[in-house]
């Protein structure tokens, strides 16, 4: 599909482009910046929280590749490519790593080429699919020919599940994916929470709802349930910047309220 055929709906704010704006990217438009300004008025730490999410993805991917020997990854809810992307981190450790990206967002599709610049020894592919239809993702021929389901797979759900406000739907997505994976596979999740700044998070949730994006921040216990049946790796479910941080990371001084997001990685027994 050509970029010209993609309807980017530039007149309407989009959560992926708002996230890109928080990260300092350039793939955003006036409607996105206007909506982001309203969100920032409620939660000025949104750019910090976005960067912490990104850094958690980097650290968790590097840890899984270097320490647990994961050689293949499935990234659901990829978002707008922002280098380094997951495959760049994984293939820096394991050049032969295989990565499948999943998203149904037209803006991601338009920029998907950036996700396909694999190390020559590895593989990266992109599948256009909706996270709310996990069986279609798992049955997709591109995914099945890229990943070996006889070997452990590292799944990333980074800053995705809070965009599934229906509780049953969120658990259905996670449970279907978990059930399909072989022993030794891993699940990395980051998820917005109201636990540390409840009023600010309630306001930013309303700001997103005003532009048609419904968000469901969840408490620690609610996020913890998503890992049910799997072994949560140390340090457990913690604010994003506290998950195996680099000792000299200046962002360790950031408060949990600024992060307002939990992160964790679990392994299938």
C-alpha cells in the first residue's frame, strides 16, 4: 500500500501523533499539538512519562536479548517509529534477531518503512492489524513465517493497554497472546496509572476523551492481573523509571507522579 493511499486524518488529533509530539518528534499536526497542549495543561509531565516509557522499552528489550537469550520479538501497538526502535536495540545485541511489528494506525503504516531497515543478519516485518483482534495477529502468515513458535518470543505491549478501556477486552487480548506463546516467552507491559497523581491523570483522561480517544489508567493491582500465571521478573511491577535503571541515569530523580506509569516483565513457566 502506498503512502498516498493512507488517510492520515490530519484535521483530527490522534494519540500516536500526540505521543510523537511529547517525544519531540515531527510527525504531528496542528490538531495533535492543540490536543496535546490541553493534555499538558492537566499533566505537564506527559513528555517525561513518554520518554520514560520509551526508555523502559529499550532496557527491557536489551535485557531480554542479552540476559535471557530471547532471539525473536513481537511488538504490538508499535506506534510512530522513533529511533532507536525495538529491532535496533535487539539486533545491536543479537544481529540475527527477528522482529514483527503490529499496528493498525494509518500514521504508522505510512512510516512503516523505517521499521523494516533490519540488520542484514536479522529480519523485521510489519503487519497491519488491530490489537483488539489478537487471533488475527497470531494467525497472520507474515508473523508465522517470521517467528518460530517452538522457541521463546518476547512480546512488548508498551503504552498500549490503557487505550483499551474495556476491562474484559484488555484481558482477552493479553490472555490470547499469552496462551499462544511457548514456555520461556516473555511479556513486557507499561501502563498508565492513577495511583500517584489521581487528579492530574483524571484530567488528562478527560482531555483525551474530548478528542475521541478513551483512556483507562489502571491501578497496580489491575495491571498486575495482566501477568497472571506468569513469573514476574525482578524488580517486579514498578514505575517505569525504576525497572532495572542504569545506575547513572539522571531520570532516576524523577518522581513516581511524573512517571504515572507502571512497567513489568514476566516469563512463561
